[in-house]
């Protein structure tokens, strides 16, 4: 009986040690899970910030394209007016070489 009792106590002791090892492993895995969840949250925040920055950049790009189109139209209108002015000057007493030079400068701006 004593041998049986000693053997059972040894088995129980081994099982208790194994249980403690498993509990330590579970605690370690829980800690790792929390750490990984924190990383995922950080990455999600970074991703959202990137999305917002991209959307802002796209809006700015669109605004700049509109502004460029408006400025191009204004330049074309101004160039057309300038060309008309030069042509009307050619009807005056300006030398033709001067009028041609002005027209070339206008064309180079376009």
C-alpha cells in the first residue's frame, strides 16, 4: 500500500508540475496575444491616417488642377487680347519688325 501511495503521490506531483508549466505557457501566450493586438491597433490607426492623407492629397490635386485650368484659360484670354492689341498696333505707325517681335514673344508664352 505504501508503494502504491508513494507512486500516486509522485504521479500527482508530476501532474501538478505539468499543470504549472501549462499555466505558465498560457500566461505567456495571453501576454503575446495582447501585444499583438496592440500592434494591430497601431497598424489600423496608421492605415486610417494614410487613407486620410491620401484623400486630402487627392482633394488638393483636384483643386490644383482646377486652378491650373483657370489660369490657363486666363492666360489664353490675355494672350488673345494681347495679340489683338498688337495687331491693332500694326495698323498704326509702329514698325512691322516691332509688331512681329511682339507676336513672337506672345507665341513663345503659349
